[in-house]
């Protein structure tokens, strides 16, 4: 609270979410819902209302939990983590920020000061799904976020797929993307992409279900 810049939620071409901005603020922000509605939706699925009111997006991401709800959305949106330390500022793409089990590219002497989300490509479409086997507030069995840029002929010009709760860390499903990129989007191509995504996952058994 002593550093007002860390509480800022603003857009100047890029959506910037300071380190002290809570999930609830993002969920309810008209600016976020207009700029990146998938992120507002993902933050609205984090835990309970009390957790969303207290917990911050940057704290969520810095924690490096595979079951993070916003992480797959941020990966699919092409977001960057802004970290600050003795060596200055660094910007790290979220799709390579997560290294492993509760491990990220942020060094021990660095602070995650903001998340930045670039503007979506013209005509792009986005979808977020969190699947749970118990309550809606539980950790996810799997979280899927997809951003798709359709071509004029309806095929998939480009896309990004973020996945959570299916391995040691949130991940980008590059192999699944490669199956769909440049192809017609239909039941067969979607099934092939899903099969490719399975090959990129390494889930463990937990209270939500078996591996």
C-alpha cells in the first residue's frame, strides 16, 4: 500500500496489472472485461470470494502452482511477467515463466511487480474452461484456455493453448497448436489436437481424480 504503482490496473495499449491488484478487482473491472474478458473470467474462478478479495494475481503467478486458474489464460493471451531486482527489470513471457513444481524463472532476489497483457489480434476468439470433480471452488482437474485467430476462410490462422493442473507447472500446448494451425477447425482436427495435448501432459493423481 506504500507504493501506489503496485496497485494500478491500467491500459495504455497494453493491459498492466500491478502486484497488489486482487483477483476480485480484475474479475469486476470493466477495463479488463473489455480488454481481456477471458482473464476476468479466469480470476472469477479462483477459490472462494474471500480468497479472490485478498489474493493478488501476481501472488498467484509468482507462487508457480500448476493448478493456478489465471495462468493458462495468461499463457493463451501472450502475457508477460515484469520482474524487478538488483540487476534491473526483466520481462518474461508467461508461456516460459513456469519451470516446474512451484518453480518459476523469477530469481530469489527479484519481485514480480506486474503482469502485462498485449492487445488481442483483430477477430480473435477466446475461451476458458475450468473442470472440477467436486465443488466449483475446488482446485481444477484441468483448466484449458484457448485464443484463436481465424483466417478469412474459417480455418485457424494462429492460436495459443494454455493448460493447468495437468503437469508440474502450467504449460503451453505447442504440439496441439501445431496440429490446428493453418487447418480447418472441425471435429477431426479438434480431436487430433486434443490427442496431441494429452501427449504434452504429465498429470498426477490427487483428490480431483487419478492421473
